[in-house]
C-alpha cells in the first residue's frame, strides 16, 4: 500500500487558497484571483491542479492580459497561464478592475532594478539595434527546418498531446537585404519548384527583421515597460513588457485564405545587458473571440552565429502555437547551416544528422543572483 502525501497536501492547500469559490461557481475579483495564484506559486502547488481549479472560476471583473503576463513572470506554470488566458476571454465584457489595484512581481536577490533613465537608454539602444538590423547583415543562405505537430482534441488549459505531422525544409537566401524562401522537401518528398502556400496547415512568416522593425518602429507607438531581469543561454537580460494597439499593427492572421484580420498584439522582449541586443521576443495577438483562429502564441530566439569569419546575431529557433476549436497546431522552426552567399555556394539537408535543438538551450534560467549592480 502506497501513500502520496505531497499530492494530498497540494489538494488541501489549493482548497484553502481558493476556498469553495471555484466549486460553487461564485465570482472572484481580479485582486482575489491574483492573491490565490501567487499563494499557489509560493506553496509550489502542481500546475495542473491550479489550472483545474481555475477552470471552475468565474470572474466578477475583467481580467486583462497584462495581469496574466505578470503572473507568468511571477512563476505561474503553462497550464495555469492557459487557464488564466481563457478567463481573459470569458471576462472580456465585464467591468475592469479598480484602477488602484497594483500587481507586483516578487524580486529575487540579484541585480538592482535599473533607474528610469537607464531603462530608457536600454530601450533606445535596442530600438537602434532593431531598426538597423537588416542593414547590418551580410548576404548569406541557410536552411529553415519546420517541424509541425497537431493535437486533434486539444483541451484548453492543457499542454496538449502532440502528434508529429510533417517536417518541412526550406532554403533561405538573404541577398541585397531581402529574404527569399525556396521549398526543398516535405518529409522525404522533394518540393523543389513549389510555393509554400501549397502546403496547407499552419504557416508563419516574418520571424526575421519584419517583426523587430514593427515592434520598435517609432510610428508603431509601442508601449514598453521594464518588467524584470531574466537569463537566457547564460546571458543576463532586461525583460520588457510591450503592447501594440490594433490601429498601429501590421500583424495579420488569416483563416483558410477566406478570413483575414489585423490584430494588436503584446508580449515580452529580452534585451541582453551590456550590448542591448535582442535575444528573444514573444508575440501574442489580441484576437477577437469571433475569429476562428485563437490562442496564437509565438516565441523567437536569437543567438550569435558565424557567417564566414564574422559573428552576427541571427534567429536560432521559433515556436508558434494556435488553435481552431479543439484542433491545435504547433510549429517548431530552427535555422541551420548559415553560409556566406556566393553564386556557387551549395547547401544540403541531411535528415540523419538533424537533431532538434534541446529545450534547455532556449529555456529561461533564474536571473543571475550575483550579477552587476548588486
């Protein structure tokens, strides 16, 4: 006979945190919800248990995406974040929470928070980097490998049960500051001469300079706020929260080539301390509930790569996830074999030698506990 006391304890703690509100379908204010989720984080309750209780909660006030992002920054797990995102949609027509409510993210011991002037300087240098990014790159070519997966019975609030669908290989040529994609193969089938529009399924474009330019272009009027410190691939980063309103956005989402919208979007941008280069950006479009495609989320990671004898900051990996009803898709994109462009440069794909990038390479680590500024 085996006993699982930690699991029982977690359930009891959750009942204490959420009380009978979730079970009885009573309503929670935003402040009470934040307090409950933060308590569950401190008590290290299991992510799926917290998400399960949140699935039974009704909101008495509008829950904003900003609150979800800050709870995610405070340590909320992926299932909890997904359940909170659903509450955002469900509470969209309710009155907003009182303006005096302030959500703070607990700061671990580490680098001090930058001054307001330092935050502005970091942001300005990151903007300069983003807007000059394309002009700084040499002519090159590389392979873009996209692994697509699908969950035909996706449950909102879950991590998904993903079945591999296909692997698409494209040759990306960057010449005269413009990018061009050529299909190479899908699984083991040659697709040379065909366009990517013929593939069907979910496709994303614009992971290169298009995205960075749109977010940092002054005319976009992006709203930035310094959020916290983060660490990516051993590099200490400033993490800024940003939002682009719909009237200033160029973020388009199409459905079966029949419906198309332009949506505002928000996310996080990770800026390397010191160089103020951009190492990661996340994108979450603000999609109307009536549109078929929902829960679109994308993360693009940049890292230093060699082209010839020089080193440049280039896209490393991107993940895109979206949902149509209970059918969800996930694309994992990696860029390989960067080569300096010349008329006789060739590049080939070897499936046997292609190993997907380890998740540890792109996972965020705790902020440097002994970093500069202490």
